[in-house]
């Protein structure tokens, strides 16, 4: 809920600022320095791919990401640019992979049987991200924000906080330090749309885990794709 409130406050503040700023730029000499520096806020759904046999998602898995991107135009019209940014990403994944550790402190992964009842099983990730984008837009100097955008590139991320939670019959097991977790993440990113509201897709280029399932010895792996709506705020 606190993330949702942050989104509403930020969107209202920067939208108001943007409108006044663009009116001033339309009638000033600063137009020759037109760029699409942007704050962004995205919400979406997370899907787990390349899953071992028996691994499934259950319930809702979602995410929130936000940050700032610096726009560096490449042509005279200034509608083709490179964007480099910094942001944060918060994600939750509800699924049936039980994460624990053995007596030696080593991480173990097990698939929870479909017929076994449990109250909760999920893990969450908090990342710092570095977006790198090639950006095209149909705008020209002095336009308002109602134009088409296509942004594509790579997001480099690092998981600075991980937490898995399993709850069954009043017993709760949590894990924060998972040695087989790929903390360095790389995503292909693509977004398109018009005005402030755009659709985005993020596809992971490396798996979340490097470990093996305890009961089948199969590589756990698991890649992900995220899809949703992103708001670009000038």
C-alpha cells in the first residue's frame, strides 16, 4: 500500500510541474536544448518461465519499478536519443518452490507437491537497476506530451534484498541469504505507447537461480518476463 501511495503522490507532483515547464520551453530559446529527461513509474505482472517439471505459479505475482532516465538526443530533430538511468524495482513471486537450508547451512530447493496444503509460499526481490535505452519518439521541439514513443534496451540490475517465506500450519520459514541466487540481473526492455501511459515488457537474460532441485536434481533456473504499464513523467 505504501508503494501505491508513493506512485499517486509522485505522479500528481511531476505531472503538474511538467505541464508548466513545457509551456515555458515552447516560447523560449531553451527549445534548442529539448530533451526527454523523465521520471518513470511502472506496475506490472511477473511470469516465471523455463520452469522445471512440477514448478508452477499460484496466485498473483506483481512488481513496481521507478526511477529517472537522462535523455541524450542523437539527431538535430532530437527525437532519437540514448537514455541512461537509475531506479529501483520491487517484485513478488508466488509459486511452489520451497527454499530452506540443510544442517550444513547450504540452500536446498524442493518442489511442493500439488496435493500438499500450505498457507503461503513466495519470494520477493528488491533491485537497484541501471536502464540503458535507445529511444525514438514522434515529437519535435515544442510538442506537448501527446506523441508516440518506442524505447528499447537493456536493464542491468542487482538484487540487494531477497526474502523467501513459507507458511504451513502456523509454522513459518524464512530465508534471506540464498547462495544460489543470481543477484546480478540482466533484462531486455521494450516499451511503446503515447503520452504519459505506455506498455512495457522486460525479459530476463539470465536465470534467477543457479541451484538444483533437491528431489529431482534438475536445474532450477527459472527466467522471468514482466509486463505492465509504465508512466513517463517529464
